[in-house]
């Protein structure tokens, strides 16, 4: 369904939300929609970082991870604490499986 990938992404230069957080990019089965972002948002806060014509939508999930989306793109960027990598990875997989 999704896989971690290396290489070029549509995201601007990576800046971790917290020192030492690790970054992974995932390729999804289809492009991200605004409905997907609404479903992932829940009661969390959403931020927008301007990136030319494609703003990056940022959702911080419970201090476990931070998800970066660009509407219309199949790749997402995810940041997480290395101390909680196992738990954060399982949570991310479950979250993405609800939509992709």
C-alpha cells in the first residue's frame, strides 16, 4: 500500500519540528485530497507552510508525529521522535490504512 522512499520530494528543505526528530517520506496509492486532510486532522491543529503554488499542510498528531501533505501529490513527509519510532510507525500505518 505505501512504502518509504528516498530521493527527491516535492517538499521544501526539511526542517525537523523538534531537535533529533527523524524524517521519512511515503509514497501513497493515490494523490492526497482535501478530504483526506480533513479526516486526518480530527481535533488536532493544522498549519500551512507556503511552498510556491503548492502549500504544505502540516498536522501534528499527539506529540507522536508530524505529517506533511501537499494536496494532489502521492508523497507525504512524516517526522517522528526516534525514541517513539515503533509506536509512531504503528500509529501512522493504522492512520494511513483508513484512507489509502
